[in-house]
C-alpha cells in the first residue's frame, strides 16, 4: 500500500521550524550545563517527506542543527530507509520496530548509511 502525499510547494519556512531550533538550543544548553556528553543525529525520513521539504530545506535544517549542537557534523540518517520505504515505515513519520537496530547503528556511526543501503539491496 502506498502512502499518498499531495505536495504543495513551500513559499516560506514554516514558523514551527524556528520554534524547533529554540527548543533544540535549550536542550543542548541544558545538557552542556549538566555535563552530559550527548550525541545527535537526524532520524530517517520517509522519501515522500524528503520530497516535500526538498534538498535545500533539509540541508538548511541540518546546518542549523550542527551549528546549534556545536559539532563538526551530525550523523544524517534521513536517507537510511528510503529503499522499499512503505514496508519500513508505519506511516510517514514512524519507522517499524524491525528497523530500530539499523537506525541505532546509523545514529551511533557504527554503520554508515551507504553500507546499510547496500545490504538492503
């Protein structure tokens, strides 16, 4: 069964995105004050969602997250489950439990996204 998304081109950055950045800033600040060594990553996205946002908006989002976290880079797992995505996601935002280990491997950098995609072929 295919999910249906009716794409409407974005005319501006959604107002919620700036709030998300504020919330993430607060989280990063709190974790640093508590001396907690945090590891950040970008969760896998359903390909329909990545198509709606587009490469430039996703890159802007990642750039902001990297900047706020004060990291050189953040592990980007957004394309991890793009092959056969409808079987790997419950819906557009939630991947199946069976994908948890591969997402965790990607998030922790124990397996890169291209290696995972090659295994899935």
